[in-house]
C-alpha cells in the first residue's frame, strides 16, 4: 500500500504528448574551461550542448497538484522508520535520505548561505534587511519558494539555528569542521590554494602521531549539535589532496617528517624497494592514506555525536575515480560527497561506480554555471559560462535530471548563494568577480535562473517516479 500510494500521488504527472516526445533536448551554448600545463586557465569559444529539461522530457508531464511535503521537505505520503535525525536507507534499488520524521527526502541545498562581502555588499545588506534575523527569514523563504530545503557548506549555521527555534518550517543545515586544515594551521605548513588548503607536497599530516588526539579534541565541539534534528550532517574538510602519487609525495618529504617515515615503513613492511614502486603500489598507499584519514575522523565524530551523518570531505579531483581508494573510505562514511565539475551532463558510469565501490549513496556538493549577461568577469572558478540567466537554469535542470535518474544520488548542493564581489579584498582566488550566485552581490535574485530551478526542485519526487517506473 505504501508503494501504491506513492504511485497514485504521482501518476498525475505520467502522461505525455507526441510533441514532447519529439523535443527531448534543447541546445544551449556554453564555454568550456580549459586547463593548461603552465597552470593557467582559459575558456573555449561558445559551442552548443544537448540540454534536457523538465518541460521536454518525453513521457513526462508536470503534476496537476503540488506534491505534499513534510516540514523538512520530505515526501509526506511515503514513510520509512523515523529516528529523529536525517539518515539514509536503500529501499528497493534506490538510495534515499530519510528526514527526521521518517519521510523519503532528497537533499537540495545552496552552498555558502551567509551574509558577507565588501563595503558595498554590506551596505546593500543593511538597506535590504537591517539585521541577520531579517536576512535569514527572507533568505529561507527564497529557498523554500524555489524548492530548496537545506544550507550547504560554509553557511551561517549559527544564524540558521536561531531562525529554526521559531520557524514553522526549519531549514536543514550542514557544518564543515575542517579537521585536517585546522590541525595543519596549528601544526604549521599549510597554505592557501584556489578553492582549498594546500599541504607540503600534497601530503596531508594524517600519519602525525598527534593527529588522532587532535581529532578527538576537535570533535568535542559536536556535542553542542548532537540533539538538533535540523542538522543534516558534517563535512570533515574541503577538497583534500588525495593523490594517486601520494606514495611518491610522502617519500619526497624531509627525512624527519612523520609522513615520510610512514611511507618508508610501509615499503619495508610490504617488501617494496623505491625503485620497484608500481602504480598498483601507489593505489594501495593512496587507499591507506584515505582509510587512515576517514577512520580517524569518523571515530572522533561518532564518539561525540552518534546521531548525525558523516558526509565526507567533498572530493574534487581524480580520487573519486580510484577504485581502491573509494573502497577503503566507504565503510567510514554515511554519504560520499563529490564536487563534480567539467561535465555538462553527469557521467552515468561515474554515478554508478561511486556507490558500487563505497557501498554508500552520494551527494554532488559543488558545481555551478556563470551567466555572461551578469556583466561580471567570470574568469575565476571552474564553472561553465553561458549567455543568459535562463541558460544557467537550463544547465541546472539538465545536470540534476541526470542525478535524479541515478538511483545512488540522494541530493545536490549548488554553489552558491551570492555572487562574488569584484571589490572584495583578501578572498580565495577562486572566488573573484564571477556570477555564481542565485542572488547578485547586492542581494537581488537572478529570477530567470531561479524560475528554472524551481521548476525542477518542486518536481523531484514525481520525476523520481517517472525515472523509476
């Protein structure tokens, strides 16, 4: 009966027309980011990309009625076991998030939901909102109205928590605790790279004898949040350098470094000479680095907060395509988080492999596209460039339809809330003068984009039914 009620609710959207069947794709012009050997980045000229949209999916029609949702944004008609906290379950052959009340739930978030910026942005904030309480009230309403149900990494979780105390509909949130980068700042040796923290020789300090003790102490902060049902989960860091050449990198550290000593001992224990290192050995050692990092942090997180999910460290490079590494880290995570760029349409093989190898569902936790009509420079960051704000929304639909079609994806986090401010000083070099936000740097919404986002976000459950049937 549970499955039947779900189907009856969503059958309203199952009809199609011959016209729709003939118009499965649009063509949208986009500029592709090109990475050069000298470290510079440029864009190619515009070229057309096949773009699937809600309106043009064959055999699908928008439901006549809005899907009833729980206060968290879960599917009200369909319920699993309620634990009082967000968790995941595989039901049939599809992975789901389950909201605190037990409803099937897709996590749809905006990253960096926070008020910040240059003098001009702060002046616009004061004029439009006056204070953080009014800002979060209006911002949460903007997200709800467009089908979002969560705040992703780098959001102002303290202000969100205060808002949730009186809100009829709470806003779920995440926290990034920066375990390794915080340890690195205390230890010394880290530096700023575009988008993330840099480490000597791309060798994180996971073999330092003091790291586990630091993690245990750092995780005590989680006690404050362990009983909050609105907390979706924890990230441990952002874009860590998990590299296939980790073994070579650790061996190139100074002789007194714990990481080098660990790598040398690993070679000795496995009867491998430096001259005899193969790519298979490199894969094994990379897996050891990942397993050590995630097992150490997972132990600390679950010790102080057994209620909430550990949702990874936002993989950003080739690590998520390395089978040995992914198999090693999977047992220590509740959800795998991947920042996934350079794909106009997500690769179905990747979406299958991530869960096959880890045994866990995944979130795509960072991606975006920039509009030329914003008038911004748009040269920083990794996202595509398109001509208009509506094209940004069409990209969003095409990208996320592929994620919904995958039965392993339990949500996505779009980057980000507010555009870069070209007058801001001292910001991350990946966040300069680019149209990444759903609002501009004076808090004015990009309505044509948001309209397309809403069209997809408010139909996720009926679209899942369409793909699964």
